[in-house]
């Protein structure tokens, strides 16, 4: 089911938007929103109701004995390879010319894939853990953990799938007051709504007059308005990418417009396989 409407949201300023909503799968809502104020912005939101869906999560695996931590791969290819239905890009990674030519990356912070360590904690101090039971929650780097694989998990958990973020922008329903960034860029973020929903947000940017991006503060307020209690950013810019499988054609689609023009091969991806 699709519908268009005009809405107003955000508490600090008004934004009028044309919105298209659909429910492509049980317990999954996809929202496409066009904002006109304070600037043109196109936003893509996926909400997964964890009371109606029991999704399976995948994160990029190690490239084994090869150089670097992982192989560069587009989100589209990763989702296809895992037989999943939804995908977004992960956190930051090395972007030097040598790594690009070799098709490899070094990840910027903590990363586990199917219980195997891929990268230790680095500067980014927030990550999301998907345990063996497919429960998702945020974890944070503690003092002294830099450069190590130590993670503080729920009792009884062992590290399983962990993907590092960049900034914690929302915690316990409050916008991070230390956010000072005023630049506009494409953004990727993931949030949780009290353990009931996983919320994915992709903001198109670097497209003057079409979609000019958001600041971190705007992104945090958007996440809060969508019901998230906690949220973190992932890599943005040309890395921002959202993949969704069309329920009718069964084909994977790139839902956003990457600022590079084409989806970028990145160091880490998150794929979500839905249950029928």
C-alpha cells in the first residue's frame, strides 16, 4: 500500500515533506520522504518491527590471509551474496589508493563477523552487537580498550556480529549535546526503539537543489522523531547506500541516490534477511 501526504516534523524547525510509505514485508515499513525546508533533502527510512519479524543479520567477514581486514564490496553485492533482503553500508575504513587498487580495506574500529574478530577498537567508540539470538544492542568502548578486542556485552553473550559506528547521536531519547558538526553530507544511521524496532536511515546529499544532506544534529532529531531511543551514525558521504529487495520481482534495488553516482565498494556492510 502506498500513500502520499504532507507532514511537519522536527521540533526545532518546520519541514514540509512529501512522503511515500509502503509495507513491502510483514513488519517492515519503508518511507521515502522529500523535504523542502530548510533545504531540499531526500530521506529513506526502514523500520523493522521486531515483534513481527525475526531477522537474521550478517556483517562483512574477514578476507582471511589476504592483506587488510576485509575486501571492498558494494552493499548491493554483499546483500545478494548473503541472500538477504535489506542492506546498508557499515562504518569507516581505509581509503588510500593502494587499498583501493588491491580491493581491500582496514576497518577503523571494532568488528566481529560470525564470532570471528576482524578488527580491534579504534577511534570510533560506539558499535552495534547482533548476538547469536539475533538480538541487537549498542556497545561502547571503555577506558583502556583502544586497540583491543575487549567488548562489554550482556551477561551470557559472546561477541558474534559487531559493526562499528562513528558517532552516538542519540542516547536514551536525548540528542548528543556534544554534536557540533554543521556540514551537510549524505548520512547513514541505525537506531533502536526500545528493543521493539530497528530503524535504518539514509539521507541523500551533495546534490545541489535536489538533496543537499543533513548535519549530525538534524540526523539525530530525525531519528528521535521516528521513535528511536538510541542511534549511531555509520560511514556517510559516497558510502551511504540502502538496498531493499522488491517483494514482487524479488530483485534487489538501490533505494537511495549515491553521491558518487554509483554505489561505492566499502569496507563493511550490514545485511538483513527477513523471515517469511
